[in-house]
C-alpha cells in the first residue's frame, strides 16, 4: 500500500514543524510550502494526496489556494486550518 503524501501549507515554520513531527511519526510522506503559489507548484509537479492548508497566507490566501487545488485535481483532500478563525470563516 502506498504511503499517503501530505502537503503542509503554512507561512509559520513552527506550525509546519509541529505538524510534521506528529505526521512523520505516523509514517506519512511530507512536503511543505510557505504560501499558496509554492503549494501549487508542488501539487503540479508531484502527486499529493492530502493538503493541510492555512487560511491566512501571504499572496494567494488559503481560500484562493483551495480553489486552485480543486480546479487542478478535485480528488486531492484538503483540510483547512487557522489560528485566527471566526464562526464566519468556518462556515
């Protein structure tokens, strides 16, 4: 069985480091990006199964990146995350 590839997208390196530690311990293959444009370059260049995507990113924000990911490949699962959420954003 193929190990799922997870792309972590966050502009805060400490968040990526924290998530990576837990996910690597579980055996996942990890990639990381600090913004939406970099995430899309990775997604277009290699297979990615799951994206953990911060909503608040510089340049192309998380919602724009989500749309770009789904337009490119709707089968990629995306988990949205934020440390600055509101009920409105969640909905």
